[in-house]
């Protein structure tokens, strides 16, 4: 049984997500639909890219992923279908897949060209559903699109590093349900610059000189539980997706707050890491 996932910024209040599901079942009753998220911030392409990158690989090979973010068709925002890592992705060509394609090369990419047979003001419902169900029935990408060689890339996907390798500048790409702030700095990228040197992470007025291994690293287990008082303490760690994250221990945006609110961090805000200068090489004669 084919699986079709949905990642959109439709929310839960309006009819859009339900209408798309109904259209899929009308087209292909045997398919299985899984919601990844309908709570992406409106038109937030980096946020959707982060979500889909970290969700898709947990699904079986051959899964079809519909991504409904900024999908209105125009001359600068074409529709594409991509086969990558034995998964299929259907979305607008707006950079939303460039986070994945920076690590894995696509096997096939086409620009969808079936629009002349479909009149639509809701492309996810009409065009994307048609393409997804075509693939679910065993259809090929070449039937619904013309091959392309490249797709748009997100800007500022890779952090900046100065020539002296003493400063790394990243940015906030995602804020999770706990208010934790995720940056575009991966562990591999950080390690390639750090090379064992001491560092200081600056996020607005907050500074960190240590990266925790887990959220509970802020706890002092030598103290009795009622004396630890760790709730609301800030920390930095590499999260389960290996992205640098600024977090609050046991954060709750409705009570103690989260890193985003307590530290005043928002989407696209800058995170700076300063490294100690490399020690000069001394040659013995």
C-alpha cells in the first residue's frame, strides 16, 4: 500500500488539509495518508525544509511526500517532482528541498507540466494530488513533467566562516514546539571549524562556553531533587538531528518560557561563535 505524507502551512482550523485528503482518497482509495505537519509557519520555507528533512527518512522507501508551502504557480515558482533517496517529493521549486539535496543527490527531477489539463487556484489539491496518485499507481515522473538539471537553493543555508577561522556566524532556521531555537550549524560543520579549540557562543546577550550532551546536563545530580532548581536554565546542545540548538531545560512557552521568548530569539536571527585564535607554530632550529 502506497503512503502519501502531507507537510503544509494550512493549520487545523481551515478546510484545506481535509480537502486534500478527500481528493487523494477520491483519486486513489487504497492509499495511506500520513500527516507530518500542518503547523508550519505560513510561507516559512526553511522551517518546512527542516521538518521534511528530519521526517522523510523514517518512512518506507517509495513514500510520496506532498509539501504544500508557498505553492502558488507563477513564472518564478514552478512545480517539481523529485525522486531522491528512493522517496518522491512534490512541491514548488522554491528552495524547500535544497536542505536535503545538499547532502543527497536526486535520482530524477522533473518540472511538472500537466497544468494545461487542470484549472486550479489550489495547486496542492489539484496538481499535487494528481501527481502523487499517479506515482502511487506506479507511474513514472517523465509522464507528468520534463527533466530538469537543478533546483533553486535556499540562501544562507551554510553558515559563514571568516578567513582566519576564528568566527562562525549561523542563523535561526527553526523554533520547535518547546520554544527551543535550532540553527543552521550542524555538528559536522562546527567540528570542521573548531578543531578542538575553546569557543564562546553568543545569542543576543546570552553567552555559552560549553555544549551539553543532553538537556539534563544542567542538573547537578549530587543535590537532592528539590534543591536542583534547573527548570528554566539555558543550554546549548546538538539535537537529535545534529543541529546546534539553544534550549531551556524543561521549557514550556505557556509557563517558564522557551529559548525563543526568554532570549528574544526569532527566525533568521544571528548566532555567533568565536573561537580562540590558532596558536602560532614554533619551529625549533
